[in-house]
C-alpha cells in the first residue's frame, strides 16, 4: 500500500556489528566510532543527514561494544537530535535482525533506515523524503564511483518503472547499487517477522526485499546518483574515504 504526503519524522541507524573485517581497529572500538574526516565519527554522517532532512527522533541499534556508542553519542543533543538506543544481543546475525529489533520503537510509523557504517551525503535523504509516496523505497546509485568496491557491493536490478526486481551481492545482471538508505513501513517489519520465524537470525535486508517482491509488493527506488556515499567494511575502505 502506498501512502501519500505522510510526514516521516523517525530514523533508525543500524550500529550493532562487530566490524571484524577491520581487524585490530575494532578490537576495542566499535566500527561506527572510527574517525573519518577531521575526526568526524563514521556514524555522525547518517545522523547529520537525518537531522538535515528534518528527522530528529533517531533510534540507534547497538550490539558489539554498545556501551561505548552510547557513552560517546549520548542523548544526541550535540547533533540536534533525540537519540534512543536499542540493544541487539544477536548482532552476529544478519543485518535485518537489527532492523527487526527496532520494530516496537517504530510503532508502525514510516521510518528512514540507514547503516551506521555508511557515509551518506545529506541531500540523499532529502531526496528520499521529497518524494510524494511513502512506501518501501531504497536509495540506489546508477553511476558507481571509483571508491565503490563492486565485488563487495549489493547490486540491484531496477525496472523501467523504478521498482526493484532483484537484489543481491552476486547478481550477474544489474543496473544500480544499494546505498544502504531506506524508507520503510510496517509492511517491511511484517515481512521480517515472517522471515525471522522461519530462518532465525540469518536474515539480511536483501532477503526481506526479495520476500516482499515475491509476495507482490512494490519496492520503489530513489535515484541518488551523484550523491557521495561509501560503505566502510575494511581498512582499505577506510583509507579510501579518508583521502
């Protein structure tokens, strides 16, 4: 179901992972607290992008070294936001489990969801919220930049109507990349409930998208090509965005 002109004022940021691919850099520091430009923390980018777009009520899903994330970010007043924290004890599972943990907090409201380890330019979320429709939407990039690692990226196949027909890291035929920024409604969380019931903690965001598509739901896209974004998974990724 598509809802028109409904205000979106909640955000969720997934920040529970252990960042094991960064080796010693995350042995005592959560990945999302690693400094990027001018000592700005990795997670500060999605927070500031949300606040810039008028989203001030933000839930951060924490897990690995979650106490440190809470200690550093506090109540969010430094960002002009009101931060809430949700603990995901199953942070070694798929990233959709962290999203699912936020369901009660979301309370069936539409929500913007970002990855805490993604740098995202502010105007990308603004573009997402400027759309008339409030329904399941993924921000996609049709023009990958040099710093995007295609072998690691989640690929998306988008049809002529702007709808997702397939998504996954191993797609052979694709025309866009998943930027990790979503607009979600209760439909998505219902899908997660069913998937978690059947598959436990091994559920990724892409699994839920494919499930919804298979059920006949429309999953839209928002073209943010030209906006800077980056997924930081490895030390090499971190070096690239620090240049």
